[in-house]
C-alpha cells in the first residue's frame, strides 16, 4: 500500500471505521493501485497506516472477502482475487431492514452457530482461544462506539467459526457479515426497553460463558451457551416485535 499517496487521517467517530477502510481498499483494488493477485499488506501495516485497531482491520478484510475481492489463505496472507468470485450463497444486508428480518437471521444463526461452538470447543488452538479473548476485551472497551463494538462482536463469532477447522462455517459467516449482529440494524437495547449498560452487561456474561466452555473444550456446554445467547437475543427481539405490532393494531 502506498503510504505516501495515502497519509493517515483523522476519521470521524460517527462513521464506521471498518466501512471506510473497505471503501478505500476496494477503490485501490479497482484502480489497480493494488493489483489483482497481489498480497495485501499485513494487518499491522494497515493498522499503522490507517490508525485503526486490529479488530477494524479484520472486519474490513472479512467484508472484502465476502464481496469476493480478496481471499485469505491461512498462514500466508490475504490476496486480491483475479476476478471477484461470484457467490452461490448471498444475503444482501440491504434486505435486512425489519425486525422480522432480524429474527429470521437469528433463527439461521442458531442452527449454524450452536454446532459451530461445539466443534470449536473440540478443535480450537491456544492461539485461537487468545484471539477470542482479545475480541471480547475489545468489545468491552468499545461499548460506547457502536461501529467498533459491532466489529468486535462479529469478530468473536467469526473466530469461533474459524476454530471449527471447517472453512464452510467461516465462509457462511463471512458472507453474512456484520448484518448478523442485530445492533447494526436496530437499537436492540431500546427495543427491549432496557438501558444500554444492562444490555451490554448481559451480552458480556453470555459471551463469557461461551468462551469459558470453549476454553474447557466442553462441547456440550459450548453448544448450550451459544444456544442460550442467541435464543435470548431472539426472544428479546420477538417480544419487542409482538409489542410493536399490538401497539400498531390498537393505536
């Protein structure tokens, strides 16, 4: 990446840092500044140039991979594809606009991620466990910055998928992207009529239970913790959805 032509700049906090980075890298790829087949700079190099966290860089790379612009080869690096790879499976984030849509995505996540957590508990490496811990630490530090918090949340779930050792789990999660995190589409705390501090504290407890089970390599407990986490999210939103419909009907 040409650091002379692209000096670091102060980014506005209310913008999504990851999306800004996606836009910039995508443009460089399309303009041929980073040529097809080239290896992207390391995460550390992008962090230094752009002045963003590792979580933001990983989220941006996940989005680029989902868009078919890059391919990550584990242990080697991330490479620009010769041509954007068409995906046989695609959920357009623009279509996830209503509470009913978010509930449907949560149903899909339950079927996918419960088993993902169980496999991750069996197969995770010590390094992958450390990365999960870092993602949760980043999430707790970014609770006041929704864009960074969503990126950290997604990164935690993506790392669990990667720890399965089954690339199809990772592929599906990458295609879903951060649209699977309800807070990107809805203020979940407001809908659940809860204050943000209580909401994030409960979310943190649920995440910690998942991580602890994976750390113990207890597959059954990991599945149960993930199911509880996603079912709680679904039920909180379902109740809000029903309340909103009743209010509209009788309003």
